[in-house]
């Protein structure tokens, strides 16, 4: 496996070395850099970003209406108050926020753009990673070395989204676009649009395109998704900002939203029928007694078996009431020259078809890993505290919550990694590595979600275990105790010099 990092003829002669290499300059990577600068001062680091700009998801996705599906008081960084009025923010505002953090703290000067990490190999004798990178448009092969590798590259492929092989796609005379590939030249004004999908992207796109001048937008779904209405502004946050200093107001609002989110999630698990009735009752209230809520808005699963779709200010339901949007629940038989023919026999006319059919998940951004020359198959490894991998030294990755804001977990992971690095420096350790020698540990799926994009990827993902520290609880309070205040040394974590 050392071929992964063997220099190619065009590779640079001098290999740069850093104490820490951060992979990815999105929400997680910028946050990791801030924590590293704040808590591990003096350590050298760089951020390797495969794209030409920072911001990650919030720079990549450009489709109409792109916004958060979590409030910014929890999606924002713990250390940087969100100052804007809207709690459910649009993509450009979030991108501005991330880049302001990077600029204000000199992080943007540490980013190496167009540096796509393709492989990394660990050497135990040297106690370092050798990281192979494709640089620039020519994809020149270059190498870096580091003592600790911090993967903040997200959880999905950035070059392509998931697209089922729909029959007859080549026959359609209009344009077909995946939201991940949205470009500024896509014109939908005055056109009939069909959006395939019923997840967060579709629920965002549909009302935005309807309000943006589309003649009509049809959301075509195989099955419904639970939708929860929430105001785009948080009245509590507005009140706190008037009465308290900014940082304190932000912290109070953040904790209020954390606790409410945890309460709602637990309510969904313990009283699913009660939550289901409440959610569907509100949809009926929005759409009236004559609308077929049973067919179009009643999922077959329990609330939070999949992620709920957020509908800020009820914009999606308002567009339906105004006649700008229709929801069709059916299966696709084939694409035609002028639209989509359904298995029910109905044909939907379209000038533009948007395939909001999901993401392609890959662990550690698709980077190939090797330890002492042996390839690492992460699907055969346990995930330690949601961030490290069994028998993989000096490597951590950031993965947020599935039932709450991504950044809540990301901030805790960053705190833990910095604690770990400082502990190793104090004690003179060169290597830390989680290892399982508990024969009673039972293997469990990485995430217990029934969403299609999760299920498609389970076989490639690492596994969680049946108990600590290999268990993922998806619970901020438990993680707070474990990652911010818990002991660094346990039965699973091995340190060596």
C-alpha cells in the first residue's frame, strides 16, 4: 500500500511537514483551525482544500433558496455569535459567516486551495502521516507529512450527487439537473418544473422556484416526508439580544435551542404517535380539509426514523395554497420527450427536471488510508467516540449529528482533539490509537436512520459498537460530558512514544 504515497516523477522535491494537517475548508475545517489556534498555540498547521474556494457545502450548493435546515444559534460556532435576524439562514449568509471567521483569525492564509487529498499512509517508526495530494487543475502529485491528520472533508462526494438510473432519461428534450450541479445559466422563469424528491433539498427548492418565476413546480415523490414548520426568525433570540450582551444572548439562545431539540427528539422516540398526529394536524391546518394529507404528507415510518424537513415560515404550504406548487406521490415509469410518465399512467409535463435524489456518502472524503503499508478498510473498523477509528493512529474526523445541528458535535470534536494533542505533548507521546480488545463488544450500524442515502452507504461506513466508547448516542449532553470533561485515557485509547 506504500504505492499510495510513492512520489510521482512530477512531485515536488521538498516535502512540507506540519504538526497538524486539516483536510477541508468548510464549516468543520475552519472551526478546527480556530480551535487549534486557540487551544494548541504554537503548532504548525495547514488546511488542504480540494476546491478553489472555502465554505464547503455552503459554497458548493448554489440552487435556488439554499438555506440551513437547522437554526444558526446551534449551526453557528460556539465561539462566534450569529448576529443576523434570521435564525434559518440562506446559504450566502452562512458562507459569509464562515469566511468572516476565517478572515478575522488569519485562518484563510493557511488554506491551500485546489489541493485534493487522495491518499494518506501512516508510518509507525516515523510516527507521521504522508499525505498525497493532487494540486491544481493539472492534478500535479505533491506530498505533505504531518504528525496528526484531521479529516474535516465532510461525508459525501462533492463531485457528484446520487442519481438513480431512471428509464428514458436520454429521451427528455429539456434540461435535467442535479441540485449539486446547479449553475447560474439555468433558467426556469415561466417554465414547468418537476422536482424529483421529498427531502430537505426538494422542500427548499420547490417554494423558491415557485416564488422565483416558474410557471408551476411539481414535487414528485415516491413517499412522503415529515415536515415541521418553524419561523425563520427566533423571537426569543431577538429579545435576548436587546437585554443581554451579544455573547451571553447567543449562549442562552443556543442552549435553549439545544434543550428544545433534545426534548423534541426524545418525544419522537417515546411518543411517536403523539408527535405524528401533531405534525400531520398542522399540515391539515395549513392545506385545508379537502387536501389529501394522508397520501402526500403521511410517511410510513415514525418521526425521526428519518430527518424531519424544516419548512421556515410555512413557505412550502403557502406555495401549494397559492396554486404555484403541486405534490404528486407516485413512481416513475419512464422519462418521455416532454416530461415524466408515472406508473399510474399520468404524465407530468416539464421543461426542466431537477433530480433532488440525494447524496453519495463516502467515509473521510474518499481518501485512501494505509497504516504501515496495509490498506485500511474503514467498513471493518469501529468508530471511537464518533471521531476516530480502531487501529488507525493520530487521525480524527468530524461528523456532526443526524438529529441536531452539525456544528454542535463538530465543536465538541474540535475541543476533544485539542485536549488530546495537548495531553500527548505534555506526556511526550508520539502516537494515540483507539483499539478494541473487548470480546463482548457487539457490532452495530454506523447510523440507525432509514433514509435512502444512509442505507445505500452503510456497507462502506465504519461500525459503531454496543457500548462506550464505541457507541454513538446522538446526544449533545452525553457528548458534552464525554468530550469536554471526560478522561482522555480509557481502556480503548493507547498512547505510545
